[in-house]
C-alpha cells in the first residue's frame, strides 16, 4: 500500500473517513472479545479494544435485505417498505451514504448488497458487487470474473439456487450444507471482497471525507470455508453453543422443516457445522485485519470511524435449529456491533468500553451522520450511539415471513406478538435466557407483559410513522399536466407569472370586492 495521497483542494482534513464492515448471518457471541471459547477473531478483538463493543445490539428484521435497508436508511421495515429479499428501497428515502454524498463525501461499496435492482443507487458512487442469493449473482462483478476464469462456486450454487438444490448429493442435506468450498482461497468470495476493498482503501487520500462499505457474504450458509480454514477447528473439541437442545422443543416444531429438516440434526453433525462456521469467521477476521492494517499503515486509522456488524444472526443449534427460519430468539436477532470513533471526536475516548445499553441497526445511520457532521433529510427513529442514552431503552424488531410478528425487548423480558394470538409469547430473560418457557399467561409476569405491550404500541403507532411519499416525476395521464417549457426551464413559470400579474392588477385597483366592500359581508 502507498502512503496517504494529498488532500484535494477545498476538502477539509477534519472530516473523518468512514469504514463500515458488515458480515452476513454472524452470530453476536462469535467473538474472542465476547468470551467465546472457540472462535478466533484477533482483528475484531483489537478493533473492540480500540472502540465500543455493544453487547445488546439487535437487527430490526432478521432477513438480509430488509435489515440492510434498515441500516442504510435508519428506518424500520414497516417504514422503508422493503419487506423481502426481493424488494427495492424507495429512491425517495434518504440513506446515510446518500446524505454523505450530498455533503461532499466520496462513497463506495464492495461485496454483498442484496439490492433489487442489483446495482441500485442508494448513495454509493461506485459498486463492486459479490452477490449470493437471487438474480444478483448473474449480474455482479464477482461471478462475472469467476465465469471469465472458467470457474463456478458449485457448492454455493447447490445451496442457494432453488432450481439446482434438488440435484445436490445426499451429503449436502446430511451435513446441512457444510463442507469445504470447491474454490481455491484466492477465488473465494471472502478473499475477493477483501482484495477489492483494499484497492478502494488504497485510493483514499489524506484529506478525509471518504466512505467505504465492505459487506462480506460469509459466514452465511452454505458453511463452506476454503482450505485451510475448513480444517482450523477440531469438531470434537468444540463447546456446544448455549441453548442447544437434544430435540426440537414442542413450541418450535412448526419450524422443524424449513430450509432443511432439523429433526435429524445430531450433536456430531452440529459440531461439524460449528467447525466450518467458525472457520468462515476466522477467514473473514483475517481479511478484516488486512483492511485495518492498511489504514494503520497509511496513518488513516485513528481518524476513521470504523463500524463492524451483521445483518442478522444464526441459530447455530439453538433449540435444535439452524440458519434463520423461525422465531425471533436472541441468536437470530442479536448481532455483533463494534464502533471505533475518530480520535478527538465524540466517542473517541471510549476505547475498550463495553456497553450493555440496548442498540439497534437503525442506530447506525444517525451515528455515522453525527460523526461526519451531516444530516438526514428526515427524522430518524434511532440515536447517535456516541451520545448519552437512557438505561431502560427498548429494542424492537419485526418479521413478516409467516404472518406479521412484532418483538419488543427490554433488558429483562422479550415479548413476541403475532397476527395469530396463539403464537404470542413472553420470555423472562433473567430466569430463562434460552427462551424455553413462555410466561405470557403467568400472573407474575403480567406487569412485564403490559409494559412491553405499551412500548410496542407506542413504537408501532406513534414513534415510527411511514415517511410521506413524494415523486414529482410519477407517471402521468398522457397529454395532461404542465405545458412544455424550454430545456432547463420551469413549465409552470408562464402560468405562475400570469396569476401573479392578475393579483397585482386587482390589488392596484383596490383589491378583491369581497374584501373591500363596506358593510356586512356575511350572507
């Protein structure tokens, strides 16, 4: 890497750079800094030591695209409207990349965005994409380069493409999509994304005002790290994750057959899944370290806001389940969140802090914008994580995959309200951290249930309104609307001038008779 390029004329050095690093399906506790007994994440641990590690951070929707749109826009899914993985963020909605671009930032993104259309403009000047699910993999840069090299990510294709999944050999289902990638490490998506991100960082100058969003595909399934990362962990030596149950609890049987049939999942197979999932994380951490070392080597690290998170979590054996097709239990909605603030900025003195104040991915946009001295075009429900926060804050999430479900969580309890009241549940997270016993009908928990119902009602009805929709260029009835104007002109200028002249003439003549005649003007 070369040294910092000189700041271009007119660009103040005071504006911090921003590096947002995002993983996919990364469970919140899979960090060495979080005390995990098996996962190796020295780069992320060092980042945590340089900033704030939020232990109670949650995604607002446990599905890739809706959660990503929430992070970008600072709005919940019912506000931004992108409810599924095949949805579009309304171009009329603001995003933090768009706001930074308005403020003069150079903006770029590398990796998995999961947009529709694939290269949707959400505020990035440049996009270098490596997609996975849906049509994006046939549009993106990564797979285009794979095809040009005569390669294909067959393991990923058999897992992700519904038309191809039935052709997968029995070992695919027996291992729940776990195994070594058929690609060499240099062509694996994690490496490809890191290499393109390093090129972007190399182009950063020393004047600040640059945003890079790096979004890794992994550790999302299939659990397929390349060699040597697939052999990093001995499955037999791993600790089973908290919340693993030998069988699926009765309340979760409706989710037993989702992406896979989880009933036959055994402890040895789970250990193999863990080894490969952790190997994917170790590979990702290695490349995160390369990105951060590139900033340090060029003297840019201290003045850069660095944020690491994930779009959602992963069950990883919790209640005998895998992946994310089920209730909003903590392993699914809870995410890692590390924030290192620029030196000298608010939050810059919070090195090594561990915060247990509830946080959400909708807080990312206001945090980034505040650090950069920029503003969104509308009100946002989240908060700047560098600022003070009340200690009793709730977090909220929603899901529409199996009928609408809403979640409100405090430090001590979690309430799930569903379209079908039979699916409502309340968990006492102090006495039941693994969410095995529904206490909604327990009189001892009535006050907690009422408190969370009230909080959920205020959030859904009053605190998070849907932004107004405005599109001056919406399709019109043919032949109707303002008359044509000269190029660059205002088509309403002539009629506006006509009306203004009529008003002046009326006023010069004494004003409208309705307001100037003497006597009572009421009927």
